[in-house]
C-alpha cells in the first residue's frame, strides 16, 4: 500500500499592477503544494503537484496547522484504494476530520489544494492524463479537446483601452475566439468605450463577456443592463454581490442577457442555496464554481449532483481558475467551458501557454497527471518544493 511520506507547500507571489472593480492584485499570493509518496515512477518517488486558484491569497497557515499534519499522521490504510494506490475520497475524509459542517471560510481552498495534488498522484499512478482518470471514474464520455475563453481585461492606470485592445489582438493571434473583460471599475461611459473597442476587434464567431466582480448595487446594475442591451454579449458575470440571492433572482427576471456567477461560492451548500434561491435560468446562465477553491474534485462532484437534482446540465459549468487542473476538470467531468488567462506572459497565463489552441479549442496533454511538469511556469511554481 502506498504511503504519503512528505507534504510541502510554499507561497507564490502573483503581484501584478492590475485591478478589477473589487480588488487590486499588487499583493496577491497563491499556494503551491507537493505530496511525496513511497511509490516509485521512473526510479523516483511518485509526487503529486497542485497550484492554487487566483483571487483568494495563499493557504499556508491552514495547510501547516491543520490539514497537512492530519494527512501525515494518518495510517495509510485510511486512504488506501485497495489497489496499491491512494483514494482521494478517503484521503479527503482524513483531512476533514473534526471539521464542522458549514462555516467554510478559507479552509475549502486549503483542502482543495491537497485534493488536486492527490488526483495528480492518482493519474500518474495509472499512467494517464488526469482528464482521462476523471472521465473513467465519473462515467462520462470525454475528450482532450475543450472550449476555452480568454479572461483578462483588467484596468490599468495608464493607456487602459489601447493596452486592453493589444491584449485581445495578441490572444486572437494565438487562436482564442472567446473573451471576458472587466467592468464596474470605471464610470459607465468609460466601460462602454472599453466594451465597444473590443467588439470592434472581434471577428465572425467570436464572443465577449463582461465581469462586474460582484460590486454593483441594484440601481447601478439596472443602469448597466440598460446600456448593454444593444451589445451582443455572451454573458454578464457577477453584477451583484455573490451571496445576495434575492438580488440575483430580481436581476435574472429582468435581464435578457445570460448571467454567470458562482466563483465566490465554495461548497455544495453554497451551490444548493444559489440554485434554490438565485433565480438563475438553466437554459442560458453559467455556473462558475471554482474546483480548486471548492474543496477539490471530491466536493465538486457533489456540486454536480446538486445541479442535476435541480435540473441543471453540467455543460452549463464554466469553472473559475484559469489553469491546468481546472482544464482537466472541464474535460474529464464533461463541463462546458474552461477559463484561461488572456495574458500568457503572466504566471497564470504561462501555465496554459503551451496548450495547442485553434479556433478557441485547446487540446490537453496526454502526459500522466495534470501536466504541470511540461508547462512554461513549472520551475517558478514548483522548483523550491522539489529541489
């Protein structure tokens, strides 16, 4: 039976001179994690890797104080899969020992990192890409080819619109067809100028979505919806506070535009309440629960069960995150759309920069696991953990 022998984590700086309507990214951090085992691959210990999502900072304190010690202290029989490997579902139960229901806070991101590293381990142990492991376990028909949208359009303090247009042109040149930019961090007329400048660049079959990052009041939302009604937008994302389900229901009843939300909800409990009370429309709106920040694949499958129970197709899911783990989740779980960073010079953008891309469709690597080892940012993220 395979034993976990070491778990290492580090905080990675993501500092960038950009902002959205809600936060600036000048001090942003994320966590990287390595789980080492006594299993062997190519003459070396089998290692699982995970990297954080963006927007919630690193989870080092919780990992060091609670979750890593529980995993290391557990007898391997508690997470054994019965076939010489590790069962992420059983390991998830170990990590969540003595954690109360509800009150999810920041622990969901810490647990999600461990979950992601364990799934990377499982796929490597099976000598197959993670998306194939997930598809087989989930019983879905899956493909390495997934639809992407390029997310960016953050505000700059100087030359904002020209810089935004340059970003979009570069992304088009690399094969992107779907785009999302920020709104709500500038006056309405300035935001409309940004939107129209991008729409003027897009060719036939290309689409644009906009993201308010949950910062609009009811009145400001109505003002934007009125201004946007003549624009061919794919969706408006998080126009209002992510936990104001009453206001979501009101906006959904009034807006012909598709809505997208869920990236700041991190559990099946949250998903259940949104779907029950948020008034979202299963025929057009998108759900963006972040796999990594929502306790990982183990909990995300529970979210998918909840969606099915409430009449939603998993193809309506477009998980927030923008890197390889989420992309494998989209492919392996049969979800609708993956997010990647528009700027492939940023750390997050470099993670997916190597994916072959044509007409907005990417092909995931066939290498075992998540494939971090082959991404351009591998050494910057994991080098200190593996040396």
